[in-house]
């Protein structure tokens, strides 16, 4: 290297070349191939994030997390230190931030809104001496820690400690015990008292962290509380602010002055664009890439961290067994991510500093679960931000990942093996008279076997995919076995038994199953379903709520589908599966309309009555009953709730509509 940092990264490359030792004896030799590596990182910002507010991780583990970042030649650690559920950094001028705001008196059980509350006191914080120690530890590994003090929203813990910071100081509040805060005022009052408080807090934070970037959050500010505040309305009139978006911009501008006056640069989530971007602000784009594109075009520096590619708290399998925030983000999608959007010119692309993997911990309560969510996707992201796009090679990465899993074991890391799960897709037949179930596995020396009940129907050769025809309702199964019966040397991290995993699947046929289907509006890119539009008629009904990839998600848009039954059919019932999960801004459709046609062009509306049955996973069956109808074409329109109502999670934002199987009987 041309300096200490470059040499350090070279050492990490050397460590990556070392074989995993099979013996701990002193005379064991490590053989390294003879080669020359001459490379440099594509991006200056290569980051990982950790939320320690929702769940707290002690100093020793934070250092271990930093070691993981260093081993992947990443150079920024974004430390999310404050939120509604806990304030985790000692501020000497305001001791109640940690003595009061650092602890909550319970946590919801299960997925929001929860099945109850454990009523257990939970919390913790880092002393300033501990933070100095962690900062030094990271710097020795050429990692810059970016602290985040989240304002003006997500501030409930601070408000509970110091009620005068709120627009409703006389209303009793508690440190957040749940993840979806809608009826609780967690927004700071934009008063001189608040800004004096924040200047004092940021002064201590800046003294602890040498990073040139200070993250101030700025996301998910529920402006309802400002609209209902007489003080805020007077302030808006006095300052000539036309709406609460402008008030947020006013707030962020004042914070930026505090940060800039102390010689640092302010960074915030993409909501800081609302009402106008502060002059020197850096944007962290999480709601897709739109905010990052807008900021880059305004010549502001950007770190890309869109949930679709960079949220490592999302599910790694299409049917996740553990509780996650939802969505589906496989390792190959992380690897293939290009942080520079095609919409940017070469000059505008210079403002993209890099990308960051985010780990929000609502549903990550311990170190083992954290590692399960992070690995191997951290490895994939590290290459996405280091390697030039033209040099990325997914098959090569997948081959090297075989050894990387052994390295995780050597590190005693609880990595997810979802990468080796049976991957399946459900496809239509050529004549749309059944289903094709196709399965693949990336497990070397693996065999896939297809079962009907108690009977093996077919199996594949090594490394081939398996295809099976499904022509009737029933529960089928695909097994993944290894070739241990033929070889003792299994170059697989899953070695140990002949049978590795099973994928059971229940198919339920109805008049729509396997038929041609089209959508007027495509689903959102982050929730495409399992096979796009065909996923609505693939005979599979999700049983795991948002943890399943079967759902198609529409943001602020209606779902309009047309099904061609192939010939005129008589039916009396149309059922649509929909999801209700308010904490994730997912709401039931406001109404469902059913139309029929004999030619696919001229449709008539059927008078209908809809009702729903909600299951434990918040799944609803919206069933429409009517007198017998005969038609070849059916149009189903599920009308989105559009803007979320005040008092509900995500108020003022476009509602999500999640739909799954359409059943015609």
C-alpha cells in the first residue's frame, strides 16, 4: 500500500487468501497461492450500520462488529445511538437522557402490534469513556464511526427524560415499548429551548467522535404534532413557512448550522429533502434511490442505502421462519447492487460516495440473530462497494462463498445458510392447464428429489435443476440430499448428513389456477411477489404473513388484474387474499370490485358484497359472493386506501396494498 490504510487492506486480502486451518498444531503449514493483487476500492464510503436503540449491544460486541467490518475492507460504521426505544449515549450535561431515557419498562412480544408485553425493564447505554475506547478501536482499523442523534422525530426517549422538549410537555409519556408509534408525540418542539439542548448535546457528541460526518436522522417525522401545536403555527407564520414540510426544513437548517459551526458536515436520511435541502447536507437515501438521485442532481453528496438492496434486517428466504421486518433480500441481489443509478450523468455520479448496509434491530434481540441476518450479505455488500461494476462476477463470488462459510465457522459466527436453501419457482404450463414447479440448489454435490405423498416421482443429476408438473391439489415435497454416500470429502458448509433440507408445498387448485393473468399496474419493485402477476394464480396461499415472498405490494396504487379462464366457466365466488399490518403501513383495500367479460374487452360490474376473515398473521380473505356467473374473463380491482389516515402508522403517506392468491370457485 501507499500508506498505512492501503497496507491494512492488503493484509485483509492476505487473510482472505489463507486456507482455514484444519489443525492447530504448531507445525501446520498454511499454503498461499503466488499471485499479485493490484486493486483499490471503487467507493470512498463503504459502510455498515447498527441500531442499538431498539435492542442494545454491549461494547465488547460492538468491537466484534467493527472487526467484521474491517475484515471486509469497509471503512464506516454508522452507530444509531438514539431513538424512541432508548437513548444510548451518555451526555454529561443531561444525565436523565440515559438514567431515564436509556431504559424502557417493557417490550412488545412478537411482531407489531404484538401479542402482549413482557413488562421487563430493558436498556443500557455507553459511557463517554466507553465511546472513546470504541472510537479508538475503530480508528486503529481505519474505520470512521458516524454517530446518529435522531431528530426531530424518533425522539421519545429524550422527551420522556426532558418533557420541555415536546409540543405537549404536560401529557405523560413513556420510553417506547413498541415499534409502531402513532398516537404518541415523539417529535421535538422547534423552540429555542430545544435548539439550545441540541447544541449542547451535539457539542459533547462532536467532542467524542472525530468523524467529519454527524448524522442527525431527520426521518419519519410525524408532522401532525406540529400542525396541532399553537407554538408551531405561530412560528410558521412568523418565519413565513407555508407548511410543516417547510418547518422541517427550517429545523434541519438550524441543526446544520450547529454542526457546520463546529467544523463538521451534517448527514441525514432522505426526508431532509422535504421542504428544501440544507446547503451543505449529505443525504443517505433509504426510500429507494429517488432521494439520492434528487440530491446528486442538486450537487449534494449521497450515500446509497435503499431498503431493496441494503437493508440486512430483511428476510433472506422467501418463507422466513423467524420474525423479520419483512421483504426478501437474497445475497445475490446485494452483490449485484450498483450504487450509481443509471439516471445520473457521469458528472452527477461523482456525488455518490458509496453505499451502506443497514441493520435495524426491532426483531434482532441478540448477537446470534444479528449475525444470522448480516452474514453472508455483508460479504456480498463489501464486494459491491469495493469492486468496479464491470469486474463483478456473481458465479466467481458464489464459488468463493463456499470457503467464506468455512471462515464464518472459524470466526464462530452464526451465519445464515439460506443461500443453500432449495430455490423454487412456480410457472405456467404452455396451455395454462396446470403448474410447473421448478427447483434449484447451489449446494455443491447436491441432489434434488421430488415427492408426491410416499412416492419419489423424479430426481435430478448433480448440479441440475428439477422440474415437476403439478396437475391437482395436494401437498408435494422436494428434498435436497448430499452425495455423502459417494464421497467423504464434501466441500459444503452443510456437510454432516445425507438429507439436508425439505421444501414442502401445498397446492390448491381452483378455476383460476395456472391461467393467464395480467396486471394493469405493476407491483413495487421491492415486493414483486413470487413470479410477478402469475403469483396471484399459482395455487399457493401464504401462511406466514409478510415473512412470505408470495405477496405483491402496491404503494398508493390499486391492484387491477384480468384473468383469462381459457374458456367460459360458471362461478359464484371470487376471493382475494390481502394483508393488514398497520405498523408496516400495509392496509386493506377500501373496496374490491369484480367485473366479467366474454371477450376480454367489454367488462360488466357484478354487484357484490365483500367481507373478510382475519387470521393470526393479519391475513384477510376478501370474498365476493354473487349469483352464478358464466364468463371467460374476470377483472378484479382492489382499490388502495391511498393516503393513510391521521392517527394511523404512516399517516399522510401512501398506503401499501399487499395481495396474494385469487381464488375463483
